[in-house]
C-alpha cells in the first residue's frame, strides 16, 4: 500500500484567520511506502527541532536579516538543498561565499517579517507548514468584534508568506498561499485588495488566478483613479483605467477628479508647496473640498504639509470623498498620531460612518496587529503609532470634557504665575522623558519649540532661556506665550492621553510639591521660602532629566545597533524624587 503526502487544499482551515496548519509532509506528489514513512516523519521532526535549540547560533553557519531587523540563524547546506534561490545565493568560491542575507536587499518590494520568515524556514527544514500565530497576535487585529478571517493582519501575513515563497522560489508554497488568499477573497477590504494586487503582480504567472480576481474586483469597485495611481504600479493602474473606460465606468471621474485644476493642487501638495495651493485656490476654479485636497494630503503627503494645509482653515474636515470616506477615515489607515490629533482639534467627528457603516476607530483597530498594540507593555517599550492612534480615537469618542487645571498642584498654586510656569515646565519635561511618543505628538501640534524655555539658573550653566529667578518677578510677553503653549500641551495631553496624564498627576502631586504649591495665608517670608524650595526641587528635576536623557540616548543607540532588539526600553526613572 502506498500513501501520498500533500499540501492541504483551500477548504482545510484550521484556525479563525484562515491560515492552514499542515502536519503531514508537504512534498507535492511524493510517494512513500509504509516502510519509509516513519523514518521520513522522524527526519522531518528532527530537522524542525534544530530551529528550537537554545544555542542554535553556535552551530549555524549563516544569517538572514528580516524586514523588521531581526536576525535568524540558518544552515546553508539545508537551505541550498531545498531551494534553488538559496543554492545560488550561498554558492561560490570559498573567498566569496555569502554568509549573510538581508531580506531588504533581496525582497525589496514587500517587507517580510520574522514570523513569516520562520514559517517558510520551518517548511524548508521539515517539509511541514506549522504555525499557531493567532495566539501570538500576529494574525489578529485589535477589534474584538472581528472574526479575524480577512482583516489586515491576516492579509498582510499571507502576503508576506506569499512574497517570501516567491522570492525563495518555493512553488508549492506559492500555490498554497495563493489558495488561502482566494479562500478569504470576499472578506478582504477593497483598500487591502490593492496591496494584494500589487504582490500578485510581482509574482506574475505563478499567481495568475489571484491576479485575475483582484483586477476584476478593483475594476468594478469605487476606488478613485488617484488612489489607483498612487497604490499600484503604473502598468497595472493603466490597465484597470483602460478596462473601466471600455465599460464606461470612468466618465464622471474624468470630468471631476482628473480635472486639470485638481491635478495642479495635488501636484503642489506633492511638492509640499502649501503657498502654491493657496494661489491656485485664488483662481477660483475649484475648492479644497472639491479637489478632496485634505483627503489627498492626509493619505500621501508629509505631516508638516498636511498640518499647514489644515491650518489654512479653507477645508471642511468632515467632508467626504466619492467613496464616502471622511478625512478622519483616511487618517485611520495612515496611522499618524499627529495628523489625527490635528484633525480632531479642528472639529473632525469620530462618529462619522463610511458607506459600509465603519467609524474611524474600527478602521484603525482592524488595521492594527494585536502583537503591535500590546507590545509597548512588554519590557517598557515606547508606544507605537498604531496604539497611539487607537487611544486617541477612543478618547475622542468618550468626549470627556477638558478640565481647567492639569492637577491638584497647579490648582493650588493660585494666581502665582511663577509657580504655575515652573510647574508646567517640569510637567512637560517629565512627559517628554516618560512618554516620548505621546509628548512629541502634543508638542509638535502646540509648536512649543518656538517659545523660550522657563528655567531657574542652574549652577552657572549657559542657557538661552528665560530666568524666573528675577526679583521682583514681572510677567512678560514671552512668559505669556510660553505659558499658553505649555497649558495647551497639558490640555491636549489630558484630552487624548489620559493614561499618561494620570501618571504625571501622581508624580507632580507628590507631597513636597503639593505643600509648596499651596500658598494659603502664608506670610511673605513663608512664601519666599517655599519659592526657594520649589526652585531647588526644580533644579533637582532638571538635573535628573538631563542625566536620564543621556541614559535614554545611550540605551536607544545600543538598542538600534542590536539586530535582535524588538523595542527601546524606557529609561530607569527611579532617580526622580521630590525630596533631597
């Protein structure tokens, strides 16, 4: 009796993400006898176990660097025997032998991460495709209501696997992952379908079925021509536009979106020339809303250009494009926190729905891998853009009112302007140290770098800042400008990052600072003594900030130089105290 081992077909689904788990040998059409099946299984298991050995690096002889900058140790002999790609890469004379492959150099068109590479390598080692990545959050989005069958984390992972299989010239895996994508085809969002089409086009004839299905769906979709031209290779976008023209589907769009004046505005935005946009608008041929200029900037332009266009105040932030997307919906796919906060502060409504009933928060959640969302809690990693955007949208939907004071300490400082200024300066400095990503979003929007920093005179150090130790203290225009920027920064932080604000409140309301902030009916001598003590504490804080900043920078440099790093650890803040 003979048994045939095979790759499972597209109907054999073993988990909710639609990614098949194969436990039998996957050499297509190979025939083995009962006498050889057991040794082959043992060989497969033994080779697979090599990848799990703790000291794997010790007996490996080559490295592969993934798109997410992680390093994987491999054996040239095994990979060369299993793939002609690796045979060619590792072949050569002893003097020119390759022992290191950077996937960014050989797989330039789509990032292949560590998890996807590991699945493909396990197949090459053992002939099996095994993965339980849903448990790790790799194939799971953040939306609890999602079935995780066709959301972006699933699609992206399958595309990584497909592209890696194509790059490594593993035809059986190409067929497998093409079938998986076709199996979940109707569940894939149209914006994600553009990316599927791009990868299928790269794979060419090996993905004919996928390429044909993607093209047909996009031809009959409501994706505008601008998005097609920005998202797809030029030959592919031209082919789709040509087919639409044959079917009479592009007439209205040709008269509107592709109008020459709209194109001129888009080209000006591509050049980061907002002043030219202003001049084009004066000609009166179109408006920012008619050109969907804000949608365009949010999707494709530099953050600075986008915020400058928004600051013109000439566009409706809740205007919807022909696909029923508001600007905030587009920002949810871009995942740039600064743009999102800027839109919300200008009046963008998080409750607006797309034509298929989605809010910006749901779009953002379904675009975000659970593993990326929760990673910041591990090892003190800083928050990712994915997480920040979700937090911002969640907070915007809660619509909590802004409180007038940042915390109890500031409230009890009363009308003493110097105490308030010192408090705000310390709070913002502490936020930059503890929550660098969140602080950067807020401080960029409030443009606080354009004002002069308040600080006591520290030990004769030369500083280009304003000194609050002057007696008597007189409020000046630069003080008011700085205080306004600091106050707005604290308010925005409170509004969009309440978790961070709660931590800052706890630190800033420590007993020593709270006592100093409470003036009550103190005598002039007591007030002066408290001011001196407050300045002393601020000097301590500034010194600690400086020391921890150096430690943080060293940690960041060390982390970036290590190819196995998965994030930057936050600095140790145990030195921060409010008492000498």
